[in-house]
C-alpha cells in the first residue's frame, strides 16, 4: 500500500548518512526529476534545470564545492537544482503543449506571453525571484517523491555557488539554488526534529 502524502511528509528527515554501496538506476533518477517537474511555476515557466551528479569524479568535484560534506559522495545521486533566468523568452514553447492539450487557447497563450514579457523584461530582481521560487518548489517536490519511493534525502544550502557554476559549466542564466542528496539511508540519521507550534507561525485574519 502506498503511503499517504501526510505519512510521507511526517516521515521525511534530512539525512546525513547514506549507504554508499546502493545505487539508483538512470530510470529511477529520471523518474524523480519527472515528478519534480510537476511542481508549479509562474505562467508554467518551468524555469528549472536538474544536474544529476552520480559519477565518482563529478561527486568529488561537487563535494569540494560543498565544503567537503561527505553525504554528497555517499548519496546515490546529488541533484544540483538550478533556477533559470530569462524564462519569459521561452514561455511560448513552454505553453504550446497546454494549447495542444486543450487546457488553454491561443488567446490565453498570447496574453500570458505578453504579460510575462512586460513584467520580466529588464527586471533582474523579478527574474531571480521567480528562479529561486520555482527551483525551491521543484526541490521540495523531488524530496517528497524520493520519500514516497522509500529513499532518503537532504537539502543543502551549504555550498560555494561560484565554484558550482565553474565546475559544472553552468550558463549565466542558470542559478544553483540548492543541492538535494538522494539515496538509501544508512544507520545513524536523526529523526525529524520538532517544529514550532502552529500558533507560533500562523496568523488567521
């Protein structure tokens, strides 16, 4: 029986320890990315990119850029989750499949493209904000997908972004937002740490 989304959320932990002997197939890695791309994005920009770091050589380079965190090498895969800039320039082909599927019509496509161009052109702050939002939503979706498949994961913000850009030849429009380690858990991981009470973080208006 598949776990409910509540069970998946409540059982997820940030894993530090992975069984380095257990790998994931290319098909398993691709399926995690497919599920991650079902995350929402403004205008359905889909302004993200996923680099799946699996080879020993690439893991060593990424581990060095991630302040030598061992889990980068021990995990079956570490995803470099990037948000992309200038997404408005690629919106028409991103939306065309939705027209073909009868979800939106050509008039809606044209309207959205025009609105996106007006708000995003020459607006570096908005472009970056959207890139960070989209990449973060995709990253969380990927972690929940991993948890649902019995895999452990961890989100890492501790890395040298400039080094990642340099080592993995990222384009100027590709911002490395976070790293996500995924693999089979080894012993010694902490349980999920207690969270603040809802009344401490929620305001009902």
